[in-house]
C-alpha cells in the first residue's frame, strides 16, 4: 500500500504535461510545414507548380537536378555570386560582431572605469531601437563618406550587436570568477593573456551563441543591403531572390519561369545555416566543462 501514492503520481504526471506536449506539437507543425512546402515544391517545374496539384506533395516528375542546374546557370550564374556575397557578409559581420561583443561584454563585467554604468545603459538603450529604424540614417552617413554600393556598407553596420554585448556581459559576470582572474594576475599573466587563456575558454558557449546569432542575422539581412546596394553583383542572396520575385511577379522573365528557381534558391540558401548550427552545436554541450577543466 505504501507504493500506491507513487504509482498514482506516476499516472498523473503524463496528464499534467499533456497540454504542453500538445502545444509543442502544434509549434513543430507550424514551423515544419513551410519548410516541407519548400522542399516539395523545389522539385517541381512551372507546370507542376501551377498545375493545380497538391502543393504539399511531390508531382509525378521530380527534377531536383534539372532545377539546380538551371538555378546555378541562370543569368550567367548570378545566384552563385549572391551565395558567395552572403557568405562574405555573414563571416565578416559575424566574426567582427562577436569579437567586439566579447571584448566589450568582458570589459563591462570585469573592469571598473569612469562612466561604466552610463555606457552600459546606452548599450541597453540600443537594444530597444529597431534595426530597420537605423537604416536610413546609416545610408545618409555612408553616402556622405562615399561607401554606399560597396561591401563595407553591409559589413560595417553588422559589426554593432548590442544584444551580443549584453549577453557576453551577463555570461562573463557569472561564468568567470574574479578569483581565477586574480590568481592568473598573481602568477604573472598580463591582462591579454588572462583574457585569452583563462576567461575566453570559460566563455566559449556564449561566444559560439553570439557568433551564430550574428552570422544568421547578417545572412538574413534584407533591408540594409537593399538600401545600400544598387549593383546586383553585390547583392546577398536575400535581396537577389527578392529581385527575381519582382521580375517573376511582373511576368517579364524572357520566357523563363523564375518561381521554381526562387523556391529552390530559398531552400539552398537555408542549407549553410543548418550546417553552421549543427557544426557549432557541440560547443554548447562541451564548452562549460572544457572551460572549467582548463
């Protein structure tokens, strides 16, 4: 009889979590259905897309290879250039924003200096400003400097990541004990060596998080390069696909249906982000323990 309450509690536990499981199931369906739609319709040609069949299932003729060949050769292979541009913007912007966020967050967390609280309040205030609201002032400033329609017009604004600074500040404050830093200084390590060999390994999970978020934000950036760039050879893939969509909507593609290329191009543009996520995921798991052992 003593085990009866435990048994009944075990029976009640799944019922208590059932609403949460139903909600998670709806969220999974909500996010996966559009991705499944892109996968399915990337295999169709124009008649398959507009022939009135089931949009959530494959057509009789599946031609991924033919669509890929057409995607990478259309308009002189401009899509490949757009992918390379997006890669450049994501790597330069992501790495640069991460380096600045790590140094600034660590400085706010571990050093005491004049106007520290005011400076950090400015960073917190910047979190409240929508990035799109800064595009026009940034365009005016870059136009006066003669930097519009260059790669720097996309890379330089991407280096500022107030959320990354805030995240690194919070993480460095809690994950890097002051006693470890003091012990390193007593042993004769300079500030740079203390930061690189002691603090940075402990901050690895947050560094990877900021890097991934910054790179994804740069890869998905649309409004900034749309305002800054006029040469389609400098477009990232987001703006390039938007250009194709405008041409396809105007039905002025010179006899070529661009809708299948747009859908397949959207699918291909997601693959680098998926690879980046899964390749960096292991650092979230092992970063804390590895940093602690060091």
